[in-house]
């Protein structure tokens, strides 16, 4: 039995002008940025899929440019999550998963469904949404995670629903939104959003050590004691899980450095 799942750390997207000359070499052509980034990092969260559809050929091109073991996560389209009645999202979900995402093949990671901060927890409607999420597409297993940002979700009932349907709850480290660290799926998805550009590695060394410790514990099947849980009395069973950690939003200029610094700590400990 494997003792731990695979830990990957990365960033949101790969096109960001301030990374030119800081993360990317000065003489690197833009068309080779993904090729370079995917060899410095182990995962990238694609944000463009939130705003619009992509062509199958685009997903195939991305897959061809990255090395073995590299994984993309995809942000689900906003037309799915930005609606009053989530139970009516079936057609939009189908349109998303059939646009060609399976062209990524083994490079396809979790699909992130992000909800507006104003979206409140409606148990019946939210379960209807979870039931709509397909387990497979074109024979390829799909993994889903939800990022909820309203305090009403921080209740045991939400945890039970996500766990029932095998959907991960994104652990979102954020200055304003609730942090829900309950594990509800066979993988863990974390979005760290408190970085600072003035720090070379995005986060202080002590914070990176803590995050690396969290990642290792998640991969081994544990739940860190220093995080916030909506249902602390019902922890997930201890079993190996893949872990995806993204440095997003705040401290974006230093996000690549933060991801590399985290993986250095994870690899050193391993």
C-alpha cells in the first residue's frame, strides 16, 4: 500500500507580465512560457475556462507541451455556478465537460467550481448540484472540488453532503472568506491566498514550513490540528490522498517562487 499520495504545488495560469524577467528568463519567447513553467512547477490552475470555452485542439496543445506527471486543474465555467438555482446547471455542466477537456488525458486534474461570496448554503439545491457532477467523461475519471465563500457553508450538513458525493471542499486560505479544512474526497485541494509580493518566496519561511507540513499530513491521510473545521467531530478516514496546492491572488508576482519553495520543503522532508 502506498504510504502517501502525490503532492503538487503550482500557480494560477502561466501568462502574467510581471513574471517575465522574474520567473521567466528575459529571453524566453511567450510561446514557450507553458513549456518552461511546467518544468519548474508540478501543476497549474487554468482560469480561462471560468470565462469561456476552449477548443479541443487547445487542450491537446497544452497537454503536448508539459512533461509526464504534470497536471492541470480547470476552473469550472461561471455560467454553472453564478446562478440562483444550481439544480438547473445540468446543461452548462455538460457543455463544460464536453468542450474537449479530456484531450488533456493524464494531465487532467481536478475541476474547481467556485461560488460567489454571496451564494448561501441551500442544502437541497446544493445537493442537486452535486448530483449533476459527472464521475467520468470519455472514459476518464473526473475529480471535482467546490470553493464556497459564504459563512453559511461552515456547517456539518455541508460537509456530509460533499463527503456523500465524493466532492472535495477547497481549503481556501483567505483574509475574508471562511476557511473550511474538512476532507471530503480522495484528494485535497488548497488555494493559499495570503502571499505578499515584498517577500521573495511569497510567504515567510515559517509559514512555508507549516504549509509543507500540512501537505505531507494530507498526503498521508491525516488532518492538520491547526486548521478550521466545520465538523471537527467527524474526520475523514486516514488514507493516502493526492494533494494540490495553489498560490493564488495575493502575492501573485512571487507565486511561482512560493510553489517551488513549498515543493523544496516537501521533497527535502521526503
